[in-house]
């Protein structure tokens, strides 16, 4: 465990090296969030409540979901793995007494911790101050939100890791990455609007996919729209997806390793 | 009990055959054909603890493939590998704990961080006890003069400095075996010499078994006691360097500056291999013909200004082996 924490610490430290890039990222994020907030304000001028979200509720949803989305942008795990495979650098990792999946996760966590502290938290605080957003209904909800957000993170990592490992076979994975992350994830994660707003058949499709567990579940939980037995089911679904995806990642990585051909040399 | 034993080791690669042109590419996406490349073919050798072995061969001979199988990151197609009583690809992590690896062409240090941070990370990865880590860091910093740049980010180091750091990184956890894949590539003469002296020293003092692949045969000549040559995947020589010279380097060369450009050079059992104005190169067999006899024949018939004898160099011998095989 200690060695993986060391990986997180180093990844965190490394992210600090390129500060300018991070400020730019934050500025762009804030701009987009402002666009979304004013869009929803305009849409709600003649409405008081849609599918259980009042104006304050939908703005809170947007700010939280947009903030969680930042992990998707900064994680970049699949591309990191692909680059390592391409350059043959993966050989150096494999020649160490470490677990490749855990090392990758630890590195991702270090990078994401930086995202959380220097990008997500400032954004959320800023929007709370400007738009007087609502807080979670109870302390328990807030605590469960953290659990749910962590599970969502693990699910996102699990998916990205599997896509990255596919590069052992495919070399080029951008097509799959774009399809899954920019296509399916964007449509079914609920980052753009709550999944309740979708027509029935799309909601049904979303139910059987892991993507809603990344952003929608923690966010709807935070705003109080996901409660009671639905909430406990949702948390169990998250736990199940996290376990399955991590296990699948491990299996595919083992399979990849068995037929590994390190590029070059 | 050998540290490494390799028996009938083979590795085949399947290479996807791509067809030419538009229709070729199109049909390649539907039906696939493969060529089988035998990268390593029936290689056998054993290494005892503390040996320092040069593993050489032309580009694509199968050196790196062998090293990857020994380190456990490539699975053999067939054959048997035993490294410190482990099968590397089945026990990758246990094996990794006890070996050190240096690739001349890439670094294992974290590019953006100061050197010392990479060392600290390695301390955790290998779970090196604190006092052992401090002792080793001290030892290598002294020996390789790392102190001036321990706090410099790796991307700002010169190649020579980076290589010294990579060597340290590979040795901090007291590995029993050190694999070096072209560690002197791109280094200047002084840096090369430093690396060679260092390898000799840690091999002698710490009893580290060293396998060194290289294209620079001076590395091998100065550092290694034993030489393994691999060509097109097959092991073609395994033995001492002197033995190789005796066996394949029998031909000596006499370089003569004549007073005038004689055209009738004809000496018994000596062949004229090259001529440049008044200078000629004469090859003869060391075992059957003493140099003194060639010289006395020569000076009795022609007017000689100057002459030198050159012994066969390992470089020349190996070049001939790559080109013509062992039979010559």
C-alpha cells in the first residue's frame, strides 16, 4: 500500500510542474459552466419545476455534474497507457515489483487529487457564492455523496483502464475511446442534464449501462432527487459496476500481458 | 548452481502481412495473413553467480527479445528459463524484486521530477529498508559523482549524467542480476569509460551478475570475461574473448611502407589484401608463419621504409562473423 501512495504523491507533485496549463483549464471550465447556468436560467423562465428539479435544483445539478466531469478531462489514463505501450515504456513498468493496475490507479488518484483541490473545489465555491445554490438535504446525504462520487471515479477509471489495455492488441484506440467516452459516456452519464429528462426508452438504455453511475448517481444524490430505496439500489449498482469493471480490467490486462509484445527494441 | 539457465529457448513473432495498395489494404481488413518470425531459436546457456557476460549480435539478432524473456515481460514460445529458481514470466514480481534493468535508449526515471524523487519512489517500490537505501545512495553518489545534479529534473540532465542516474536507479535495491541493454549508446569516450569501470567495480565488489548487450565491442573487450554471440535468433558463439580471438583471429596483418611502388609483390603463404600507393597490407596465418620470417623475406627482396603488425581486433572478428557466419 505504501508504495502505491508514493506513486500518488509523485503524480500529484508532477502535476504541479505545469501550472499554467491548469489555470487555462480552470478558466475554460468556468466559461462553459457559466454558459450552462444561463441556458438553464433561460429555460426555466416559465417553469417552476421539471421532473422534480426546481431552478435552484437544476443549477446545483449542473454545477456538481460539470465539476465531476472535470475528472473525465484530466484522467487521461487510456491515452497514457497507450502512449506507454507505443513507446515500449510499459516494459519498464513491468520490470518492477508492482501491480500495473494498482500503479495506474495510484497515479490517476494523485493527478485527480490535484484536479479536486485546484480545479473542482474553487469552481464549486465560486458558483455557490455567485448563484446561491442549495446544499445537500442532510449531513448523511453529503457523506453518501462522497462515497458515491468515489465509486463513480473508480467506474470511470475502470472503463478508461480497459480501453487503455486494448492498445496492447489494437495499438490505436482513439476510435474506441471517442465512441465510449465522447459518445456513450456523454449521452448516458447525465453530465449535461438529469437522466429524468430523457424520453423513456433512452432512460431504459441508460439504466443498463455503467455510465450513469459516473456522474448522474452522485449528482442526483447530492441534490436530493435520488432518495430512499432508489438511493440504496443506486449505490449497490455503483458498487457492482466498480467491482465488475476493475475485475474486467484485471482480466484483460492479464490476457494482454500473456501475449505481450513490447513495441520496438 | 547456475543463476540463470536457459534451455531450448524459442520465441516466434507473428507479423501481420499487409498487402500493397488500396485494394490490398481493403482485403487486409477482412482476411489476415501472418508471417512467422523466429526471433530466438533454440538458445541454450547457463550463467554462474558473479559472471559478467557480453551478449552481442547485429540489429534484430534477438538480443532484446532474450533480455525481455529473462526479465519476465515476454513469454517464450517454447523452451525453459530458470532465473534464481524462478520462471520469470510466471513469477514476474518476485523476479523483478531481485533484478535491475537499464535500457540505454530510455530512462526509468520520472522525466519531470528531480532525480532524487525518482530514487525515493524506487525506495518505496522495492521496499528498501531506510538505512540500506541511505547507504546505497551514499555509495553510488560518491562512486558516480551524482551529488551536483541530484536535485535537477531528469529532463535537464545530459545523457551521461542520466545514464549514471539510471545505473544507480537499477542498483539501489541490491539486485542479484543486472541486465544492461546498450548502456553506453550515445555516450562520449569519457562517459563510456566511466560506465565500464563502474560495471567492473560493482561486479567485483558486490558479486552482481551482469548481462550486457551492446554494439560497442570495446565495452565487451574491456569489461566482459565471456561473450555470447547470437545471430538470426541462434546462438553461434559462447566462450571467452581470448578463445574467440585464437579461434577466429588467426590472421595477422603486416602493413608495409615501401620505398617505391613495387608491382611484383609475391611472398610465400602471404596474401596481398590492399594497396595504397607505396603502402601495402599483407595477411598471413599466425600459427604457420612467424612474423619474423615474413619480414626477413620482405626486406631481402624489397626496400622497406617502415612496417607495423596489427593483431586481429575483436571488432573485425565479430564483423566477419556477422557477415560470413562462424565457418568463415
